[in-house]
């Protein structure tokens, strides 16, 4: 069925204005719902291979040199073309697909307030938090993820033959059979291990983290221990934010990750106020009202996308 779909794709590309071929193709599609699926797959694979048309590699060169015998019937000719194209696409996918020999990277991202769970080809799971972007690069020798921005939770299937690593700037986090969280912030990267062990490496310095431990790596290339509260670090996976004595300015920065609004704190004295509590990430007004209940502040909306937090009169 796949060979037939590829043969039809080639035939239609070669003679797009032939009404008889169009009718025969329509009959083929109508004969079986699976034909439509096979044809869509062939179209997608052809489109995926298009960027390689200007490149030279053995599978493509061999396919371009291929010519069927001159006296073949029309049906045999198209079957032969279909077989040649199948070889080209099959070899191309085996070499260049995300799980192939070289492995083309795939990018994934989430918007503000969104979360996404990906099941990778090896069975590992990758959960993306709000406003996050990753680039996944798997091939025959390695499993590698670049965290471009945001936060992700990794539940890794261990494979000693293909190490799993996460790169965040010049920091590398290597899995040793683990479930762990990596959060890229403005001035540091935080790593929290839920299960197993990870190794953090930067500029020749190595640190090993066990289950229940957290560590930060700052822009000035320093490692520092962080509070070992894994529940708070990974609460976003359940749609929550948990703060245990966090500074108000940090709390507002975290809340702002999930909503497309600007939250301002004009009075610098308020920045050091401490917040305790658990909040639902999707409920912006509830979060801010709860904070205002806990602290001597008021919440003022300035238009749809701007919120100002001010001190209550006489309560600095």
C-alpha cells in the first residue's frame, strides 16, 4: 500500500493535468480508507525529503541514476518508480530521521500557561512547563536535549549504550537513570532530582546529585546548594505553585511566567516581603488576591495586561 501511494504521488507529479490519471487516482483513494492515510504519509515524507534535493549523498545519487528498462509497460514502469522512491525514502528516513543514524533535531515549545508531555522514541518522557522551548536530538549513539528556555521535567529510561544529557548554556546535566527537573532562569539554572542520580558538568567541574537534592548553577559559573524541597520544585506538574518563605519579587516573577501580563512592584521595600502558600497556576486573580490577603499590599489593574502591587497606606 505504501508503494502504491508513492507510485501515485510520482505519477501525479509527472502528469498533473491528466484527467484519466486523476480519475483513476480518485478511484484508488475511494477503494479503501487506508489508501488516503498511506497517501498522506507519502506526501509528508516527500515534503520532509525536499530540503535534501540540493544535497549529495549515496541513496539520493543512486535513485537519480536509476532508470527502468526501456520496454517496460506503463504499469511496470510506475511500479518500478515506486520501488525506487520507496528505497530512497526508506534509506533517507533511516539515515536522517530523528531516530536515524545522524538524527535530525526536533524542536518543541509551549506558550504561557501551557504544559505539554512528550514521549520520546526510547520511551523516556519529557514534560514542558509554561513558556518553554527544547530541541531533541536522538541518533544511534546519543540522546541529547537542549533546553533553550523555560523548565522541563525528565523521566529517563536508562540506556548505558546511549547516554542521556541535557544542555543548558555551558552546563551539561547527564542522566544516570533518573527523574529530574531543570529550570533555566534569568541568572541561573536549577536542577532538582526526584529519583536516581544526575551529574552536572561545567568547565571541568563536576557535581553529583542524589534523589531529593537540588543544586543551582549561576551565570558566574558557581554551583550552590538549594533548598531540598522537591515537592515545591515540581508542583507545576500538577498545575500548582508552592512558596515556602519566598521573596515577593521572586513570587511575582514565577506567577508572571504563566500569564501574559506585566506585574509591577514599584516600591522596592515590598520586594523582600515573604510569601508562604500553595496556588493554582491558571488562576491569576486568585493568586494575587491570596497574596494580598497574606501581605499588607493592594492589587490594582491598569488595563488588561498590567497589574500594580502597592503597599497599603501606612503599612510599609
